[in-house]
């Protein structure tokens, strides 16, 4: 604790010196000594940045997690940052994130190490891998949907977490999770995610301590699962090497191997499950979009109904097939635009540069705001409306500020995997079920990922049911 305060005092002095050194900093406020505006951010989360942008515009300064910070939004501003990776900026997250995710992780790696690991991950998640597993993905989604429709209602966000955690475990790590394991892991992954961005104080009652304990529990669970399984470490998928694991015979399972499993499942299920929830929510609240989507599925043989409204034999889901559904693709893209799973990304400034005439000083933190960029896109007349048609036959679609997967050297290596899985989910959901939200106008949270504030329940109906 004393070391934490000492570091914050050093950073406060540095910030005061910077005020005199740089005369053209963006507008904004730096908060109280030592803590800056960190407490306000931890309380208000995504709304903190929205209000700041409203007060100061697309480029503003603040002070978060011990670092003078500049938040930037706007398509061209973000492009300058993401294409300046390793030249004017470099990925660098607050201390709590580095300590919790791990400095040896794919997410925290930089430079050539990140480049090589990213290539390895993308090689594993190849088109051939997706083509090979699409049918299995589809069957798992169908099985889950049958369960949802058999219940009086389901807690939709939790169920999406279970589904995509199981999918990632089964097809990326070759591990089968029991129903109880999924339930327990979901809670601990939520505790881990909710407390990533926090003060790095490892004392009971603090978020950092809660996240650290959650990760320890997850590692213990995976260690038990692996030990009780039939495979040795060297038989696990090579994708884990991209996350820092060493796949060699081990007398005891080492921390790096367990860290890799925890990170891989977190990366591959956290954001996709949030996006899947958003698809369910947005389609339920936009019936016109739902009608257009079902029309496309019907025209392509995914929905065939007889005169009694019973679903008859339909086309099987395939990798090529889901690539040939432009409106389905537009629904997924528009969902990721309006409710991006990741709200922003952190970079350390390597060299002083300018954005919109403002100085972005060396050694400061710059955060590019994905959510605010999508919400205030000057190329759209109605950026806050859910309108998949904006992606259809629009010659100006390439000008839309669209960064759900980041971009540049650190663009998400799982982009194709995520897009494919979400299209499969959308197709199977809409051709098999109808559904209703059991809460009118549910309040949503947007940090760390979009989700309902309360335990939103949804009632699903088999399409073959007569109403």
C-alpha cells in the first residue's frame, strides 16, 4: 500500500511538470492529487467517458490509474493511433490489468512477440478450421436453443455466457465442461472482468483482490479438469502456445499453461457472449429488422414452413452458406457498431504527436474510444439507431467509423472466428425460435461489456408452436 502511494506521488509530480512543458493540451480536468479521476471513473464507468465527451469534445484529458491520460474518439483520430502502433504508440494497460491478465499473456504482449503470437493464433483459427467445425458449432447452438425454449424463461446474459464458454472450451481447448462447472466459471469470469480496471490494492474488500481470487479459482478448476482428463499437456491444441503456454510433458501442470487456458476462454467467450446478448436484445426490440432477417433466411432455404406453420426440412448451416447472407451479416455488423463489446483500448505514447491540433505528450496514456466513435459518427445521420440497412448497397459504408475489432497491427486475431460464430448463432436463433423480453425497456450497462443491469429474462418459443 505504501509503495502504491509512493508511485502515485511520483506520477503527480510528473503530471505537474508536464502542465508547464506542454502548452497545447486538450481540454479537460485532472482530478484530485494522486488518484486523479480514477474513483469517478470506477463509479460511473462508460458514462464517465460519455459525459466527458459531451463537456469537452472528441479529444480531452483526464488522469486515470496514476497516468495522465487523453481520450480520443472519431474515425480519423482512431486510425492515426491504431496505424501508429510501435511507432508513436504501443499497447499498454493499467497496472491492475497487466497484473491480472499476466505480463506473459497474448493481450499484454507487444512488438515482435505479439506479432508472432498473433500469427500463430490466426493460423490456428484458419478458414479451414472454421469450415471443419461449423456444423459442430451449429449443433451446439441448436442444442442450447432447445433448452432455452423448454424453459418458462431464461436469464439471457448468463445463458449466452454458458453457451460461448462451452463452445470455446470444446473447440479451442478440447475440454468438456459440466453444467455445474460452467455455472461456477461464469461467476468467477464475471468477477474477473468486472474488476480488471481498478486500483491494484490486494486487500480484502477491494476489486483487485476479488479479481485475483477469481483467477486463482479458475486456474484450480482447470488444473483439476486437465488432471482428471485423458490427455497430457502436449496433446492440447497448439493455439495455447499463442497465449504463452509450453506444450511439453510436465510432471505437474505449470502456471503458464493454466494462465493460457484462462486467458483463451476469457478472450474467446467474454466479448462474443456480450455480442450474442446484444443480438437477442436488439432483434426483440426491432421487429421490422427481425422480419427482414427471417425473409432472407426463408429465401435462402433456412426457413421452410408448411401451411400449418410447422418448420419442415431446412438447409444445413455451412461456412459458405453463412457468408452468403448479406442481411444477416449486416445485422451482426450493426449490432457490433451500436453495442461494441469493447469500449476502448489503451496505448502508451512513445513519441509526442498531435491530434486535432492538440498535443499528445510522450509517456502519457492515450485511449481511443470505440463506443463514442460509433455513437457520434459524423458520416451517419442516425448513429444511435439500429439500422442494418446502412450496410446494404451503401457506397459510403467504408466511411463509417467501425472499430469493434480494433485495427492495424493489434486488430483482433479472432475476428473471423467471432463473425462466423455470431452469424451461425443469428441464423439458428431466428430460424428456430421466437422470443419476448420479460422486462420492458431494460436498463443496460456498457462496462466492461454491454449487458443488462438486472437479470433480464427472456421467454423463447419453438417456431413450430401454434400461438
